C-alpha cells in the first residue's frame, strides 16, 4: 500500500472512531429513565394504572373515605397530600397570602388599571382564567404560565419587575389562581405549541442529570423511589400536583411556586437548579399541568 493510501485509510478509520465515540457520548449524556407511557389525553385520570393513588384523593368523598391514611406514616403519601388543600385544613397562612395578593393587585391596578386587564387578557374579572394555564399566547409567540403573565404585565404596563419566584409574584399568583379555585384545570392540548412544550417537558422528566444521575422519574413514577422514604420525605405521583401551586410551605413559612419546587427537586438530584421562569421549567410546568387536567384548582393550599 502506498503511503498516501495508508494515510487516507488511517484518517478514515479515525473519523469513524470519532463518530462512534460522539454517538456514545451523546447516548451517555441523554440517558433516560424508562418511559412510564403516560397518555396526556387522560389528564389526571392517567394516574389510574400509574400510582393508582387517585382513588384516595380524586374528590371530597374519596378524601373523606381515606382520611385514615393520614395517620399511617407508611401510607400517608397515597393521599398525595391533597388532604391539605383549601378549606380541608383550617385557616392557614395560604389564605392570608391570597388576601395579600389581592391587596397588591388592587394597589397596582389603582396605579394603572391596565395591569388588571392585562392579567385578565382584556377583562378585569380573573375568575376561572387561571385554570387554562399554561397556554400559548399567539401575540407573544410563547407559552405563558400564570407567573409568566404576571411578570409580563408588570413589565409592559407598570415598567416594574415582578420576577417569577419573588414573594410579590407568588402572592399575586396565589390570588390569581384562587379566582379559579374548584374549577377543573383545562390546558389546551389541541394547541400544537402546547403539545410541543408537553413533549419537551416529558423528555426532561425522564432525562437523567446531575451527580446522582437521577431523572425526575427516578423519584416520581411507580417502581422508583416513589412511595418510599427519602431523607424524611416520600415522593408522590406527579398527577394532580400543578393544581395546588403556589403552595404555602409551613416548614419554612413562605409561599413556594412550582418552579421553586422544581429547583428544590433538582437540588435533591444534585443537579444545578434553574431560575423560575426558565424555558425548561415552563416546559416541565406544561407537562405536570397536563397531568392535572380535569382536577380542580386547589389554591390556597399548604404543604
Ligand atoms: C430524589 C428524589 C426526587 C427527584 C429526582 C425529584 N423529586 Fe420531586 N419531589 C421529591 C419529594 C421527596 C417531594 C415531596 C413529596 C411529594 O409531594 O412528592 C417532591 C415533590 C415534588 C412536587 C410537588 C408535589 C406536591 O404535592 O406538592 C413536584 C411538582 C415535583 N416534585 C416535581 C419534580 C420534577 C419536575 C422533578 C425533576 C426535575 C423532580 N420532582 C425530581 C423527590 C424528588
């Protein structure tokens, strides 16, 4: 073989090797937890055949029937903590947060009435509106969450920063969502952009990351850590979760948005958390909100 041919053959081999190793690199980077085969069209009822705990927390009657589980440390998680929603627990600081949120919205709307109509997309009445979030906003060209809407309206109408995850944002969000309390969540699956976000969120839910190489699914699907104690906490089904956020966290005495909860779970996974409002968290919120479709908005809640 001539030197020239030899060199050509050698470089071809090296190219092949490089291609193979980059494929492996990609595979490793994209390692996934096995797909739990969730059907978005079933909404919250997708928990049937998943964790099968929905029978304990589906509605008032179910919660009443299964109230005894709250006393059993090993089974308590099956209530998905839904026994702590709304008026099921007596007056808790979540209710005060609703009042504070309302006062804040009124104050900002007194300055600039358009703030309220921006939140209500043209109407000052917020009743029932939050149940349709997250949604695709054609004018903005992106998916908007309730907290994303608050931030956008504050910026465009008041030229003020009400950053997602800030105490002001959480208070307004709790008030906004409380205006839909009891209304079934209805994220619009017919909207292609929403389904695209759902698929991206789903991908993130199964993708392993961080020092522990955990996915969200490593703790939140049947056959994983779900239902088993982990440093004092027991991960539950992701169905129905989006309904009660932002929630009042009794242990720390503050409201927590769902993006802040994602960041806390990322911390448990030894994965760098993202900022509330990050597009990846918006996608995850779409994913878990679709898993709450049909379940009533349950704000204020305490956890
Ligand atoms: C190391 C285990 C673990 C991992 C991994 C994990 N979580 Fe969690 N998560 C928990 C525990 C424990 C709780 C508190 C108990 C509960 O409500 O599930 C929780 C709570 C939640 C809640 C709130 C449930 C409620 O009722 O208020 C949401 C939403 C959630 N996780 C989403 C996620 C997402 C999204 C990911 C991936 C980014 C993730 N989790 C990864 C352990 C984990």
